[in-house]
């Protein structure tokens, strides 16, 4: 199997400046307004504008299309900074750079890239990844949305759920079954569906456990008629591979995001342990509290190393399947444990709304579910290892 090496379009010096600018933006502009984001269930317009001006809506889009052109090794460093605050910030432009935008970058025709990528990179267009359905989540093989050819056109019918940024989207990167799975492939194609196409209906915003400000909703396609030019890559057989490739890349990014959030939970825990007292003694001097901090720190360090290794293997082409799943599995499980310990270190105050660790505790629970559940990651890792051993034995 051939692999495409992902070149770095940004050199180390320029990337260091991008990273520092992002870090300052997150910590001085966004962190102080986290409670506002939670209370209003929205990212403020001025933060959105600043993010667009910084190029964050297109940081992983190639420079020829107006993006910054960061490769995945650089992407994860940025993601670890973005994870330090409300996850709604990253979600705002995550689909443009990640699972939706990368379908176009890697599988779109030249005409499709010319039509969409510049507006995606600028933030003018929000692209949503319309894959998940009520009966098809982590395994796209169960897809029931159908696309039927009618002359030169395609007509799509079906329902999607939990679609990130759907209420804001200008473009739905939509997966649909064009035929039953057969010897030639799974029969899944991907289409570019402008949000204003007749027959596209976006439901009300979902009410979720956490991640306020990160909007998701159902999307229904009823007799949505599209020209042949809407078929990504001009081929019916691109869809499943596009989904799997984009999801695998996205898993490394989500793992990095988890590391960033775990670092924030650790920092909040250490600060609280050093200053809060019990019986006149800082609680950080108690050995059982130190043990909790030690477990948090160990998880963060291990996760950061794993993310960087997985990203390097992606960029080199060495491993684009097992390593991404291992990174997402470990890091998203790890951040859940670190967040739980953070609440424990804070005691009763950690259970109170408007405390950072309470928000983090709720927000990170989703990381183990989207872009492939922990259970799916275990199947990918275990199954991949067995298949590799079987191939080697032939």
C-alpha cells in the first residue's frame, strides 16, 4: 500500500510563533470567559472573529487554499493548547480542519477544492461531517442514508444525528449508501451538500451533558437533489475510505485535545492543593493528595508522549491505523481519570458549577464516544495486530 507523506509547509520557527500566539489567545482571552461560554451556550462573536483572523479555521488546510498548512505533528501541538480551555473553542473550527475539511483535502477533485477550501480555511464556510446516524455511529458500515442516481443527478434521503456544527454549517460532507456492500466495496459514497439545498433540514440544537457552546443537531435529507459534481472524488467508492482516513487522523487530534484538557485539570489541582488548607495545613502536604497529583501527572506525560509518537507515525506513513486508535483510546480514558481526580482533590468545591474542574469533568466524557468509541478503538487495535501477524505468517 502506498502512503502519502504529509510535508510541513510551516518551518519550526514560524510554527513556534503560531503556537505561542495560540497559547496566549487561549489563556488570556478564552480562559477568563469560560463561564460566559457555559452560561450562554455559545462562543462569543469577538472570540470567533479573532480565531478566524488568526487562521484557526484553516490551520490544517494547505496554504494553496488559504490555510496555514500545518501537518499532523504540528496539529497535535496546537490541539494540546486548544484543549486547555472550553472545548467549544476547538469545536468551532474543528470540523473545518479535521474530519470534514480533510475529506476535501485528500479526496476532492480539483474543482471541488477550488469551490470550497478557501472559504472553509477563512471560516466563511463551516463544514460539517454528516456520517453518524441513529443506527450507524462508530461503524459506518451500518449506514442507511441512501443516494440514488436519477439521470445525471443524485437524490439523497436519510437522517443524521449528533452532527457537530450543523446549526452553523454552510456545507455538509455527507455519507450515503449508493448500493449494498459487495465484492467491490462497502458501497458508501460521500457528497458535498450545501446547507441551503432544498430538502436539507437542520433540527434544534441538542441539549448535552457538557461542551456548552459546541453545537450539534440532527440533519434530515429529504429528496435532496445534487449534480454529479457533488460526488467527492467523482467516484462512488471514495466514501468509506474517506471516512476511515479522516476519522483515523481525527483520532490523533482528539487524543492531543484530551492531553491539553488533562494538563488544565492537573494545573487546577496543583494550584488548589498548594493553597487550600485543612486544619491549617495546605492539603498538598497530605500524602494521599500528593498520590492523586502524581497519578494525574503520570497520565499527562504518558499521553503527551503517545500523541507525539502517533502523529509522527502518521506524518511518515508508518502507521495510520493502530497508532491513532491507541492514542485516542489511552488519552481519552486518561483524561476522564485525571478529571475525576481533579474533582476529588477539590473536594466539595469541585462539584460546584463555575469551577473549571466541574466543567472539565462533564466535557471530557464525550471524548470517549465520538470519532469512534473506546470499544471500537480496542477492536481496531486488537484486530489489526492479529491480521498483521497472520499476514506475516503466510
